[in-house]
C-alpha cells in the first residue's frame, strides 16, 4: 500500500517541508476524540495523514452541525495563521488514524521563518473559506439524498478507503436533519446499489454512481482545491 501523506505539506519546497516536519510530532487520533473546542485557545495545529476531522458549529442550544471536514488535503488550526488564538469550531475526530501535530508557538515560528509555508497555508485558508460558504448554501438549498451522497464521498476521500464506521444518528447530526430523513436517503442509495449499510458499517459500492447522485457542491469543492492548491 502506498504511503499516505499530507498533501498540503507536500506542496511545500523540500527544505520548508523538512523544517515543518522536524517541528512536528506524529500522533494517533482516536475516533470521536475532541481536538479543539470552540472559544478555547488553540494549542496545536494538525496535519492529518490517515485521519480526518469534522468541524462542528453550535448555535444556541441546538445540536452541533458539521460545516467542514479536514483530512490529508489540509490542516486544522488556520485561525493561528490569521492571528487568532482561539478556535471558531469544535473539532471531532471522524476517522481515526495518524496525523502530524505541532504546538502553537512552534507553528508561529515556522510561519515567520518560511514564506512558502505562509503562502501555501494562506491559499488553503482561502479554499476553506470558500468551502464554508458553499456548505451554508448547500444545507439551505439541496435535498437530503444529494447532500448525503456528497458527504459520503468527502468521507471516502479522507478515509482512503470505501468502508468506514457510520450510524444514522451520527449522519443526522452531521447533516442537520432528522434521523428518519437520513434513513430514507440512505435506503434509497442502498436500493440503487450505490452503498451497503450493515450494523454501523457503511461501504461505498459505486463511486461513479455516487458522484452522479451527489449535489454539485462536491465537484465544486474539488475544483476550488485544485485551482489554488495544485
């Protein structure tokens, strides 16, 4: 199996990439673990390799809603890049696995000493802002089934495999819809042979079919990333 890397790191010149990695430590992220809490100081920046993280927005007393996802394509902790010391989101590990982690102070030192790093991460911050804005529109205007297909494709991309643990309750929270709505949408995808769902384990069977069913936001997000972070 090919080694899985963090693609954002890989965009850096060799010297800058080596310097950043030397300042990082490898960590194993555990499923459902909290790695950031909204309103609290950001102590570390994460560059996932095999793991992926959900960004959760909470409003008033409503359950949290996923507004973004970070995997091996990006990083968690862009607020430090922008000079903000606290996290704007709750961040939960959705897919367990390895990541590179660097302390906030060391991260700031890396930014000061590496213009290519600051430039690459600034482009990524722009991509994230575009995707967050698109996510808001998606939740307002797109139906549950296309949104579910999009979300599963996003998860598959970051899980580096077609099979992962998932429950309808978790999906309903991430999508901000009732569990019955998720169950109906998932049943339709399964009936069409696109996925298989058994006992909390979901498998994507037909990726091309899922891409056809998914809302336009999935392809738009991938295009945005490729335009700014080739």
